[in-house]
C-alpha cells in the first residue's frame, strides 16, 4: 500500500510540475505574440497612410 501511495505522489507531482511549466511558457508566448501584433499594427498604420492596398 505504501508503494502505491509513493507512486501516486510522484505521478501527481510530475503532472503538477508539467502543468506549472506549460502555464508559464504559454503565458510568456501570449505576451510575446501580443507585442509582435502591436508592433505590426503600428508599422501597418505608419506605412499604410496614403497607400491603397
């Protein structure tokens, strides 16, 4: 029974760690994508004045 509890504890710890890491990686990538989108929007607004398509 103790072996089963240790196994469950290790599995849950690994799953928790994986979820924590993925959450932080996804959070950073969303911020980077937002910054890139804002930069592209600004470039498009600056270059797009006076042009049609």
